[in-house]
C-alpha cells in the first residue's frame, strides 16, 4: 500500500484519524502534541483538506508511528464505538462579512471544541 493511495482517500483517512483520537480518549490538542503536528494542520488532516502530498506523507507517518499502525490499518480503521448522534449547534450569522477571529479567540474555540469532544466520549 502506498501513501499515494492514502492521499487519494484523504477524507476517509481524516475520518479515521478523528476516530483514533476519540477511541483513545485524546483531545485534538493532546493528539497534536503527541504526534508533533500543529493543531491547525491536524484539523486540516481530519477534514481531508491537506493538498500537498509531501505534507500529507510527513504528518501521516507521524500518526502511524505514534499509534504503531501501518498504512493499511489506517485506511481500514474500524471505530471501537458506534457513531454517535451529532450535536446540533445554533450559530449566529450576524458577524460582519469579512470577520476573522483573533488568534486568542481561535485558541479558545479550539479548547471548547475539545471539551465538546470529551463530553461526547463520556456522556453519550
């Protein structure tokens, strides 16, 4: 199996990475520290939005190493727990058109997202 095949299936790989994070009780922040992948890059991997094969290879190798997995196991990963109902959020769309969150706000929302994911693990 080649990294190119994983790259072609990067959306599925992203879902599998998120399932690995959830199944092992990590937060995205703790997983990014464990794998030495920045949080924004981890988010891009999970969403399947990494467009560079070289970047994808570098970071997927880090994940495979820390999880003691090979490419085939990552591609065919089966979650330990059944998929849970998605949480529903009410979002406001009244922000100015070109609004960008400040870095502190982005970090705080990232932490809040980690808390929501932890709640999903333990309370559903």
